[in-house]
C-alpha cells in the first residue's frame, strides 16, 4: 500500500535560521552553504493597496503583506531577484516598510551565454560575501560543493515524484504534488531528501486507468497552494505536468559538479527551462510545445495573473503555435491569487469536455 508523504519529517529544526526567497532564480546553494535554510515566502491573499498600486502584479502585493505581518520564526533576511519590474518595486517597498532586512538584490542577466555566466558568477561572489558577513563565518568551497550535492539530489527526487502524475491512473494527484513542492521549498533540504526517498520507495505502480482522463500541461504564472490543481482535476482532466516556477521548472537541470562550483551554479540557473523574463521567446514556445508532446497531454492550460506583462507577452505566440499544431489551448486570467475559483469551473469543464470528445 502506498504511504503518504510525511511532511512533518521535513520541517526545519526550531534552531534553524531561515533566509527567505521568492524567485526560482535565487541560488539556494549559497544560502544552504552559509548554514541557513532557504525558505520560500508564500503569499496567497489579495494584498492591500496601501504600499503598492492596484495595477501591479497581485503576487507582489500579496507577498508584501507577508513581510509587513512578520510572524515567520527565525527569518533572518530576504533575497530578491530582479526578475521583473514588479519584483523590483516589491524589494523597494519591503526594504522601506518591513522589519525583515533585505540581504541582497541579485541582478540576474536575461541572456544565457558565456558573458552572462561571467556576470552572474561575479554577482554570486558578492552574494557569498554578504552571507559570510551575515552568518559570521567563512563559506568554503567544500561547503558550496556539499550544498550542490544536496540540491542536485533534491532535484532528482522531485523529478521522480513528478513522474508519478504522468500516466493515466497516476498514483499522485497534482494537488498532492503541489503540497510536496511547497514542502520542498520551505523544508530542511537534507530531511526532505530522506523523506522523499522513503516516499518513492513506498510507491507501487498504479493500475492503468481505462477511462483515460485527458491530461493537460499547466503553464504560465505562479500557482500558490493546491486549490487550483484541485479545481482543474475536479473538472475532468488530469494535470500530467507543468511549466511553472512553483512546479517542475524549478527543479529542471542539475549543477555540473565537474565545474568550479560558482560557474556550475551560474550555468545551471541560466540554462534550465527559462521563464518569461529571459530572452528567447521563440525557443521557449517551442519547448512548451515539446513538453506537451513529451507528457502526451491532450491540451494546454495557460494561467496568467492580471498585470503580469512578461508572462502575458508569451501568450499570443504560444496560443497561435498550439492552434497550428492542433493542440487545444485554454487561457485563464486571474485578478488575484485568492480569487473565486468557482468562476473558472465552467470554462475548465467545457475545455475538459472538448478534450474528451477528441479521444
């Protein structure tokens, strides 16, 4: 019998000090090497308009509410990435209004070539210096190598867990996968790896589902929590895979341990599956279509947040390419992270019916 994932086994020790992060381009390896636990700040509320304007990304406004509220034990500081203008404005507001200090603003290039790697490696050296000053001890190359091994193992395990939802009759619901992703992003990484190995060992192959519930690829903006996954799968489709910074894209690619650690980390973060803030829109569209084929899905669901211009800039090209390839495509725009999911049900159910009729 399959045993559930034991989330309590992954919680950081109460004595662990946390460093918060938001963007999946944050190099968690250095935080771990400094003796901290990387901790993704989770926001799933509407956010008020007192400090950031209403026409700014709702994710950033909701996240600022977390910073203003405090209440995260042992959180020693935040790392921000210049992923988009909204995130830069969030860093400004956080620094001004929150009592949790901003440790570093990482300037991550949009290119993926050797020049970009040189630049990012230099920024990483600055970041290591900040962490050394914050922690009060030196970070040695072996500390970084150990952190790389731990993070690479986490990514391997998460990729194996993601495989559990691929095929019809999958033994892992997408909402449960989202819970495991959330746990990983806030867990003690070494404890997480131990529990993930146990979880995978306990799994037995699911019987093939002869009803052949159509699979979909989920992509677009960040999806916080399990509610959206539950809604989609309750409408008669199965999320077979995703391309989300809060999902499988976060675990794509390993650090090459034959390279200098800083170089290897820079290369991994720049060359993994790219998000909409990176150059190469045509390549990104092609990769998404390839993923749809790899996961053998019947359609694509593209989720966007209002005012997320970067992600929505990919929308027309991806929708047209999917249409040209005969792949049904559904775009859903959300006004907020915690908007009424029931309003989306009718559209998703109609999309599921379309996919079912194409079997």
